[in-house]
């Protein structure tokens, strides 16, 4: 007896699939016999899409953060996202509190530890060397090996002050001391220059805000990929979107994509302000922007499922595989004209919008606002 069978969900390639769930795991896939027994059957009748659960690898959802804050379930399951990664809102001083809050959420919540002990207590958290304490950061990682899945360093001039590259050297040392933990590096205003930053990055490191429109961006003024960035990517550096309120340019994204420079992961950099007032709104909205500028549905979904799971070493996530966690996102594709905005006051027209209806986390179904009135779930 299965706990749940999802019948006739439509995959990104158009094919239909049945998914059987037991004890929070996917236990069977394919065209299941009509008489398969289950406590609950959800028949999507080919009208609702299903994918592995969406992972937002760059959010700010520590509710107590004084600058960028939100509720994990609002940016998570209530938006169709099964796993959220808070990218540096907390450091060694407050990550214990965040872990306690996260444990009570329906969404799977993890953290990238800010290398500043104070987290995002202020905007220039890496400017005071007294707040860069490797011993405290290491102790926090050891305390929370399941919750802390990586490290975050915000390498903008306004953040690091006179410390320059010192915080990044510390982050790399911390990474090496803890089994090459994933490292996400934020790029913004200079100094330091992007070339200096990416020279220190390589295999598995995530460069977030990769399509920002600032001078310190991955493309030269002529629109070509910077040599240092290309070399870092050849070493294994990964590109993460990290849209946010000031870090995504349609012009840069389109120029890059036309050259075959695709993002490895699509993330929102969401918090309450840009969720409510835009231009982020949700991970689904950010994903839809990439459909509008030429990426396929399969490419976009890969960026929030298997690519994100692999980059952040989230075992059992990101794939529709027997034995994987039963973390799924159910969604529709709404056809019709939609106007999308970037953070540079530029717009693009699209004709498709992803509309999440439900998230399953370990087989537990949570409906979004739109899912609550959808015929598929009125059982």
C-alpha cells in the first residue's frame, strides 16, 4: 500500500508520469497499474506539470534579520518551493536561533553561513576584521552539519570596506577546513574587481548575481565574457542568478545566453520587500523570466532541481528517482502576455508564466494560494 499516488503528471518533456510515495520517499515511477493501492490518489489528468521539488539556493528568510528578512514558508512551500537556502543572513552569533526556527517549518530550510559572525546585522558586515572569526565560524559549522550546507561571502566594496580580499581568503580557508563546503560569493560594486575575485574561485564555487548590470559584471563593455571569468568557469566555477532587487539585467542575461553562457542555478535572492513589491515576487516569477528570454522549460527546471541539489550537495533532492525524497512541485504553465521587469528598469514581454499549485515535502502536500482553488486538489 502506497501513501500516495500521483497520476498522469506532465513532465517538462511533455511525457506523463505516475509517482508512488511511501514513507516520504519515491518508491515507484512510470505508468503504474490502475489498481495500485494507495491511501490517496491525486489524478493530475495530464493538465498539471510535476517536477522534482524546486530549490531556491539564494534567499534571505531568517525572520529576525534586521535588514533582509522573511518567513521560510512564505518563500518556500507557499510558493511551490520545497527547499530554501538562506544565503548569509546569519553568522556564528545567530545561526543557532535560525536553526531552531527552521526546524519548525514545513519547508526544508538550510543556511549558507555568513563568514562574519554578526551575519547581516548591518550592510558592511565584512568591514570590521574583529567580526571575521574563523574559530567561531568553524564551531558553528560543526554544531549544525545538516543545517549549514555552505559558506557565503559578500564581496562588494560597500560590504568589505578596507578589508579588500581578506574575507574571501578567510572563506576559502574555512571551505578547505570543512571538506570543500560549497562557497557562494556575491559580486557587486568595486573594489574588489571581479577579476580579482574569480581568480580565487574554482571547482564548485558559486558566483551569485552573475547577470548583474553593474560595471563589475561578467561581460566586458564589448559584451564578451571576461577572460578571468572564463578561466574560473573552466576550473569549475558555477554561475548563480541571485536576482534580488538590484542584481539582474535582461541585457546582460540575453547577451550571455546568446553566447551559450547559461546559468547553472536560478535563484531569487528573495526577501519580504522584493517578494511583495517586486521585481522578484517568487522563484516561479524569476524562472518565468528565463522562459521569456529564450531558455527552455527543461533548462529552467534543471537550474532549480538537479543543478541546485548537486551544487549544494543536497542528497536525495533534485531528481524524480526511486529512492529520492518525495519532494515535488506541482505547477501549471499559464499562456498569455506578461510583462517582466529586471532591476535596471528594463522590461521584456513573455507569453508564459509558471504558476505553482502545490509542494510536497517528504510526501506531505502543501497547497499554494492558487492550488487551494484548483480542481485537481478539490478532493
